[in-house]
């Protein structure tokens, strides 16, 4: 179907060197896009870019200059920018009373402020390209909460509202902005959670109607849909991709 074709499009995926980001980057590349895999770990990014036929560019998304340089290098290397996936994210699991302000800032800077900074840097290039697609990654913690995620939940709730605000502001520029809210996905991030939280594996399996953890490959299809002309009239949404986790009563 031609409306899913991304030939000639250029995409940046922050945190595209592993986990959900790599799942999305692989989908975009398979649909024909030229993909920039952007992360801090240069060796990990180089390996991921090689695996999908993409380009690796180093970025620290908590640093505004680094985000602007990422967009500038992408355009210098690949000629344009059409698609931005704000996927880089971290979690620091502590009760609110134990979380330092520095830790709060680290999580907010990485998960939320980065999406604003990268989107702002991408905006003029997307206008130059005649439009664009921004995909922000939220979480079940955009909707629910746990006792140990004060900063993470705030950042992921914020992602939903940032998505709406950018969608409304930039609709006239033909830029669609949507969020994806992953359920429990098997990645490095959740492997750490499984080690820290007793019984997490069993709880996830029991609570997820699909009866399994998600995989990075589950994110390829939605990345292509939200990055392609097929979703031209879809903007400002937050789509759960969770095996039914968020709708089970
Ligand atoms: P991973 O830990 O596998 O990936 C996180 C990615 O973020 C890495 O590629 C990492 O790159 C990158 N990253 C972190 N900090 C920075 C930074 N300062 N600058 C640039 N890149 C950075 O986790 P997931 O794939 O699980 O997570 C991806 C996204 O999905 C996150 O936003 C997460 O919150 C979200 N999510 C994940 C869920 C899950 O179940 N796994 C559930 C809900 C949401 P590097 O290694 O180079 O630092």
C-alpha cells in the first residue's frame, strides 16, 4: 500500500540503538526511510545502525546544543528531516520521599524536556520538507501510577500533554504529532525493573490480556503508520500499545 511507503523520507529515532527505539527504527527502515539511530553509546548506536542500514549519530538528549547538532548533522548528511521519534528514556525507581531533586531533574530532562527540545530543533526542517511526523513515547505511567515512579510518571503524563500542545500548534504546518504508550515490553529497561521488583514477571503476565510481554518488534508497525501519509489526519493522540493492559477491568 503506497500510503505506508517511506521511501525518500528521513527519520531520527532517539534511543534508537536498542529496545523499543530499535524496533521502531527497524520498521521505518524496512518501509524505505533513511534512519538516524541517535544515542549516547557510540558503539551500540553503530551496531544498531549497521543492522538496519541506517546512520549513527551521537546525542545526549538532555543537552539542548546536542539535540540541535543532531538535527543539523542529520540534514547535512541525509538532506532533510521528515520524522522524529522521541523515544530516549530512563527511570529511577524510588518513593517520592527518597528521590533527590537531581534525580527528578535527570528523569524529566531525559524523558520530557528532550522531546520539546528535539521537536523545536526539528520544526524548521519539517517546515522546509513540507510537513513532518513526530512520535513521542509515553508509558502506562502516562495513565496509571506506582509508588516508585514520581518523576517517571510525571514525565510520561507530560509527554501526552506536550503531544497535544505540539499537535495543535503545528497542524497548520502539516506536522502530525502523536504519542505511543507502551505496555510492559521486554527491554534492558524492564529487565532492570524485573530484577528490582519481586514478582513483576508474574504480575505482568497475569494483568496483560495478550498473556505475554511485548517485544521491540511489536513497535515497527505503529512507527510506520504514524510516520507515513496513512496517518495524515491523525494528530494529538496517545495510543496504548499494550496487549490490552490498559483496558482490562
Ligand atoms: P532501553 O533502556 O532499552 O532504551 C532506552 C534508550 O534511551 C537507549 O537507547 C538509550 O541510549 C537512550 N537514552 C537514555 N538516555 C539518553 C540520553 N540522555 N541521550 C540519548 N539517548 C538516551 O529502554 P526501552 O526501549 O524500554 O525504552 C524506550 C522508551 O520506551 C523509553 O522512553 C521508555 O520510558 C519507554 N517505555 C518502555 C517500556 C517498557 O516496558 N520497556 C514501557 C513504557 C515506556 P544509550 O544506551 O546510548 O544511552
